[in-house]
């Protein structure tokens, strides 16, 4: 097959860049700076493939790319892409499921532990030189083992979190899913429930649904109000699923004990956001899949997806756009 032009808008390991260059011309435009934006826009008319993540690809971008055949996202989520427009233009959208499941699940459960045991607060106590005596009752955290974990969104990552909770920490698991799905756990370890029951009964609520028009803002004032007094919210899905103002109100009132957030409505988190220094919030920099092993595997899969489509072969993972 003849060489075509591919636009790479996120850095990949050298070996993956070499794989791309062996078969196609690679145009690189990484940063959000003006120079790279000009490079990105100027390349669009001649590219057959896009590969990267973190950049919103809308119809105005597609209008500039009449020869585009495939977009290979180095991510699982596809909320940055206009699915209907891609379908109409017969552009294949690929993503990278599975390879990041365990890394994200590890982080999610780590956030459950860190928020409940107040690790980030206690680390600050030591770092700032305020640890001068044995901890008192007001400094204590709360046990994780044996508490009830609720999972909203029971896909691959949700099931992996449930395994860690139920089998590793003896936690009863409640889960809520759009479709009936097997828990993947031994009998009696987890059960599917309605959303209201999950919110009311869970000591920890983990959000792991994709961002859609139906899930945008679903964890708002009403949902937070239904949560158990003293519960903890953990979100590593997408920021706009949680109403951040309502979350701050629930934390300030004491209704919620804490929150662990790896995603936000605006990223990076604005410097004037109250979430930055709120004493009950563990705020992380969207790092769910950020391990050397996982990011390498994601890049490898994304490159394989793109090369397969440009060869005329089926990719490893295409997201349905219809």
C-alpha cells in the first residue's frame, strides 16, 4: 500500500513512532501552542489518519480533512469526538480499551483508601511541620475494610474495582449499570441495585460511567443529597459528570466526608478553584492510566489500530459511531 500522511498530536514512545514512520509520513504537532496549532491545521487537508488524545475533534476539524479515513485515540473515552459526523463520513474511530483497566482500577481503589484514611491531610501535616504530638481523635481516619462500596458504571474498570474491594477488603459491593450485567464475583459478593439505593447505602461511591448527554451532571445536588451521611465520592471517569459546585456544598456542610477526584470539568484545574486546597478533597492530575507500562501499551494499541485501518484490515478496537 502506498505511503500516506498521518498526523500525530500526542507523543508516543520512540518505537511506536518508528512503526508509524516505516509505513507512512508522520506529521507531529504536540503542544497547544500556536505554532503547533498552525502545523496541525495546515496538515489536515492531506492526512489519512489522526492519532493522539486530549484534543477535541469537532466537525470544523473534519471539514478541513477530506481525505481522513481513521482517528486512533490513545484513550478509552470518546467524548472528544463527533460520533454521528464520523459515521456520516465513514471515518473509523479507534480507541484503547482493556489495556488500562487494571491501572485505573488500582488508582480508584487507592483513592478510596487515601480519602478514608485521610492520607493527603496527614501527609500535609507532616510536610508542614505541624506533627508535634500523637494523633488525636480529630485526626483519625476511617476503616475501609468491611464498608459498602457502590459503583456507578459497571464496565471493565468497574468490575476490576469490585474485585479489589470484595475479594481484597471484604467489602459488600453494590453496582448500577444501564444494562443487566453479571457481577463477575462469587455469589453474595455483589448485587445490582437501582441508583437511589446505591447512593443511600454506600459508604463509598465510585463513578465510572462514560460522559454522554445522559450522564453529564448526573451527580448533582439531588444525587449527592441522597448519599449516606459521611460517605465519600470518588470520580475518575469524566469531570462534567459531577456538579462541582454541588459537591463543594455537600463537603462544606459535612454531609459528605470527602472526595477523591482524578478528573474535573476544566483541566488542568484552574488556580482559583476551591477544589485545589479544600481539606476534604484529594485532587489528582487525571493520572488514572499514567504508568509507564499502561501508557506504552495504549500507544502500541493505538498505533496498531491506525496501521490496520490504513492497510485495509480491521483494527483491534473500533468504537461504534452509528
